[in-house]
C-alpha cells in the first residue's frame, strides 16, 4: 500500500517491489516439466495497479482490485470482474478510493476492499455489483509537522460472515492494531491494540476457535481473541520476515511465508532496531497453540502469498522475486510443481471445484511506468 514507499513495496501483499530471480522447477513422482506447467497457464494483461483477487463460486467470476497506479500515468481505481475461463473483462465498477486488499463473503453477497492509503474499507454488494458504502476506520491526526495524516495504513482483511464481523490490520511502527467492523451497521466497533510496534503483515481467522492470528516484523506471532477483544498470546517465531498466513482449518497448523528480503531487513534495522539475519525464502509451519516450529519448507526467492487447499492436500506459494508459483504437498511438504509467471506473482485465489488457481502478477523495474499488469489462470 503506500505509493512508492518501502513498506508498501516490501511488506504488503498489496505491493512488493523486489528484483526478479530465476525460476526453478521441482518434481515429486512424475516430473513437472516446463511444457506441462506452461500448458496449464493462461495469462492476460488486465489493468494498472493490480493487487488482491477473489473467486466467487456463487457469481462465477474473478474479482480483481485495481488501484490504478500512482503518478501522472495513473488510471482511476476500479473493481474488475473477469471471466474465470478465459480472463476476459466482463465488467468494471468505478471506485472512489484506491483498492488493494480484498476479502469475499460469498454467502452474504459482500466484497470488502481495503483502501490502504485512506485507512478505510469499500463495501460492494456482489448481488447487484453496487458500492454500498465506505467504512472509515480512523481519522487523520495532525503531526509534529502540522500536517494531518493517517497514523495507520492497511494490509489484509478477513471476514466472519455468520458473526457479522470484519477484521482489518492497521499498521504502524509505533503500534499496529486490529480494527473490528460490524458488517451489518458498517461501523467500527473496536480497535484492538497490541499487535507489536512494527508492521503486522500476516492475518488469518479461525472463526470456530474465536481467534485471529497476526504476524509482525519483530518476528512474532500475535493471537487475538475475537470473544475477548484483546491479545491472548504472543510467541517469538523463527520467521524474521513473516508475511502472509494460511490456516489449516482441520488441524493445529499455520503456514507463514518468511520472505528474506534485503530491503525489509534494512527497514527492520532502521525502524525498530530488529536484526534480521535469517535468509528466509521459506514457509514456516507453526503450531498455532504454542508457536512451535513444526517444519521449514524451502521456497524460491521472495515467498509472499500462501494458500492452502486442505481437501486436496496442496499448499500454493507465490515467489515474487523468482517469478514463480510453487505447489507443495501440504502433508509431506514436498514440492509437486512450479509454474513460471514472471515478473512478480503476488496474490492467490482458488476455484476449489474446478481446481483452478488465479494469480495477480505485478510489473518489475524494467516495465514501462504506467503499463498494465496481469492475471494468470493456472489449471492445476
């Protein structure tokens, strides 16, 4: 989030701007040859400033957030609706504010878009595809320089549809928080402190267990009780640059990408004095009750997005720096296949019925400023 700034480019799934590394290929049993993986990939250039996306089985459409980019070449922000079979553009919904993060509540016909630079959430009715309103999570404050600005920015969103609750992380090096929104009244009902005096990139929800899991750039896992409205546990973890989190709904595991970016390492040292030394480039598997490390899964360079298909025992990871998406067996942690989708694969969405993965792909430094970015469809 933050246009052109370090954290937006380094810690947010909304925009991480890292260098491109060389793709790699893995095999388990039958080899995943370049031909077999390339044949599975469709890709289409879509719009400027693409970030998170979601697939709706109910509407049978892929939703993609387009911020429009920044600067003189920027386009208006919009929500894009893509045909899930060929990625053709079906519709465009104009937005008042730039959209980055996204979470879909398909059962209740709601899509929530994080307006990072405005510290707000845009709410869309997916039955009518009309914008219902904007939830302002906090107001600007006047700083020492006499200018009014938001003290927190946003990254991830998770929703508990049956409980009518939306949870959004608010980032600040002086104290990250968790915003709690009533999805019926569209009002902020709580702001929970204690996520750590650092950016808090990761967010996952265990609605049944009444727990929200967050990670921060002080190498911590912080657990918030949705029933108590406070931090219940915090654990030091081996992931020094913990990014996105995937939760095993049927077990005790959390999967956390550990990015290993030199850019983030420098930010950590300058902002909090935290010395990040581990090379990262892995996914940590953690016991969510204790924070104990259960496994460390090597990845290609710059892992960020992570998605678990528990039914098929598959874990998918975007490797931003390498320009790849890797599929792992989520029980054995062995790589199954790697898909080359350069330049910077970012966010993931899954059509679990058709076994199709959708990926947003960010441009790199060599792409022309203001050029459109892509979405890939991977038949798994």
